[in-house]
C-alpha cells in the first residue's frame, strides 16, 4: 500500500544512541512521538524518552518513579510464579501491571527542523506524584496566543489518564493536574476557541464494551471538560479496525478543522489517516480518508522496539505544507511532509 508522505531523506532524525540516559543504571530504549512547537524562532520537539534497565540472566528489572520523581528499580526472578513477562512493553507481577520502561519528556531544538540538539538550559519533564508513577508519555503541544498547553499521558498503577501543564517561557510550568481520568489518552486541544469555549479531542477506552474511539469535549478553562461526544469510531475490516486516536491539534482550513489521526488493526499495525470537522461545530465530522495517508514502509518503520508503526502527535504548518514529526517502530523520531490540499483531496464524504 502506497501513501502520500514525503519522508525526510535524513530519517531517522533521532535514535536512542543520540541522547544520554537520565540517570545511572538506566539505558534509553526508545525515542517516541514528540510534541512539536515553535519558540524563539526555532523548531522544538518534546520527545518521549523511554528508559529501562540492562537485564541479566535469570532476573528481570523494570523501572518505576517514586512520589518524588526519582526512578526506582524493581527486581524479580524470571521463575517467580507471580510474574507474567510475555509482552515486550508490559509486565504483570502479583496481579499488577508494570511497564518495561518508564518515560519522561525531553526538549530538543533545531534551526532547520532536521538537526536537533538538547540545550542544557532547558529541563526535562518527569512524572510527579502517584498518578504519574510509571512516567509521562506522548505530549501534544497547543499554542493559544502566548501560552502553551501540554497534554500528556500520565501512567501509574491506578491507570492511564491525561495530565496538563501550562507554560509561557518553557522554564516555568503550571500543573493543571489530571484533566481526564483513566482510561484516557491521545488528548489534543484546538488552537483557538470556538464560540468562547476550548475544545479537545481525546480517547477513552474500555475493555468490556464500546471501543477505542475518538471523542470531542469542551471546556471554559481547559481544566474541567464536559459535553463529551463520540465522533470517530473504528471501521471493521479496514486499517483502523482496532483503535483510533487523535494526533496533534486540529488544523484550521477553509473547509473545516483537519485532524491527522492514527489507526491500528488487530495486528497492532499503525498507520495515519485524516478527518475533517465543521468549523463552527466540530462534533460534525464531514469527511474522512478511506485509505491511510501514511503507511509503515521504510526499514526504520517496520523494525524496532515495536515494529510496523508510524505515530504522530506533533506537526508544524507553513501555508499548504504540513511537516509532521513522528515515532517510527516505537524507537526512532522521524519527519515527513505533506500537502494539506492533497490530504483534503483524499477525504470522502459518505461517512
């Protein structure tokens, strides 16, 4: 299956070996799914850095953050009858689930949007408190006027929810707490108000009934969200049959709000698609791509920590050019360019 993405020839832009671990005894396993923004004339990535512990024979180690944000290492013998370790990403121990890695967010900047470096003056963001004990992940950055809103996945043994931080200078951060409780993720706030309200896309999930669908919510203050409406569902037999989730903030076009989203099938293969919402009432979906606009095809997208994955939650818009930064195979950070008009031409309106 072909797509319409123009991948950077420099891909991968970032690999685990390009950054240093955050602490002694840790190793960077993956770089994933950066939030993207412009600040002080430069392009910035807020990269998810997933760290683990070097393993040794007969024992498994997995990290977790304590309440102060420091990483603790848990050690369990592989023959422990209370251990289930058949998934590369999740471990079950004594009936509780743990991640094999713990993630934090790392700031990197670039003059050209291709070559990124880590400035010493900018601090990394780590999970804080018991609701972020297993780390923070997949941040989306929304700019409204001079304020940046960071929505991210907060992970703990209590579940997976959406946290909020707010900043103007990327030095000082105000915490908005958990704005959407478990189980929820993939939250992207629109970059302007609609009829005096903020809007966001989000993805609640249920193992028992319903599915992993994209919802819309509105708020007067970005903290309290209500009027939730399900607007995008999975499609049986298609590339997005198992789960769908929002990417970055929707893009305002003359035709409507354009959203780039990810979808996955039952084999956990992730592609990107798009849908279009009404400008004045985003609960009305007026178009959606039948086929993906981006499919894992390159070696760095097919093979990695978790292969056959392209996943984005960050982009830059320059006129008709949409530059997305994306996670490939749950290990590398890459870039690709699209024409917004070409994406709009791929929409179908028989929803």
